[in-house]
C-alpha cells in the first residue's frame, strides 16, 4: 500500500503502481481546507475557522455543516477514483481536540466521519481513520483501515487492536525527529501485526526504515 498526495501524481503513475501490485491510497484532509487546492474556492468562508498550527495555508472547517461539506468531499473522492486510487486517508477528523474556531465535539466528528465513510464507499473506495484513537469504537464498523502517527512514541499502539481484531489493517508512521526507539517500535509493531515505517518529519523521499 502507498498513501500519497493525489495532486503530486498522475493517473499513469497510479496505473503503474497498481500493475506492480501496490494499492494506492489518496491523502485528503477532511477537517481542514488548504487554500492551494483547485477546489478551495468552493468552501464557503463562513465554514472556515482558525488556521491549523504550523500550516498557515490550512483552515479548520465547521464539520457540523455536513450538507455542504460532504458533497464537496465526495466530489474529491470521485476524482480520486477516476485517477485510479482505491482508497482515501481521511486526515484531521480530530479538529474538535484542537482550536478550530468552532464549538466542535467528538460527537460532531463521529457523525461527519461516518457520513464521509458512506460517501467514499458510494464511490467504490475504501476509507481509513487517521489518528483520533478515542473515536475508534464509534468508527471501526464503517472504516476499512487505520493510519497512525507516532502511536509508539505517544504510547497508544495497543489501542489499535480494535481494528486489528476485526481483520482491518493498521498502517503506522513514526518520525525521525522524535528520537523514537526504532527497535522497540518494530518489536511492538510485529507483535501487534501493524505495518510501520520510520520517516522524516517532512515526509519527503523514501521511508528511512520499515517493519
């Protein structure tokens, strides 16, 4: 499986990956809007809140307005499908735990994520939960896999068993800048059955290691 930025690849490259036996997954931020996306102007200004930490080109979305946001995301999913992608990684579903500029709660995140799962499946795509492990009990029945960042460094890889126990894969990334004990991380990943990579923080170039 390869999880990649859809605006950085071509349908021809996706076809080559699939011919080589690789499953291509498209990254998509569902909890923010990035102002450099081709469809950024389609997101109403009143649904855009605070900027996302160190990413000044991103603003949190008011995910309570599913009537507006889900069709916009489904249009993205349809484009990914037309490019040849087989699934999507839904990032930033945990905006409620940050400073989005809206009074969002975990309940809003669950409702939105479940609606997005339906939209992805309607396009024939799989969809993965990104982080926000506390939402897993409410999402594991509709999500097809999970993507984690720093679950070993932060001490919650064990909690992904909720996906693994249902035969749903977990893909984990640890980052070189955190000084993670890679040998220990790999040992836990193997014990759990998690596919794990060690990568640079900027995600540029190949992974440093994998297990």
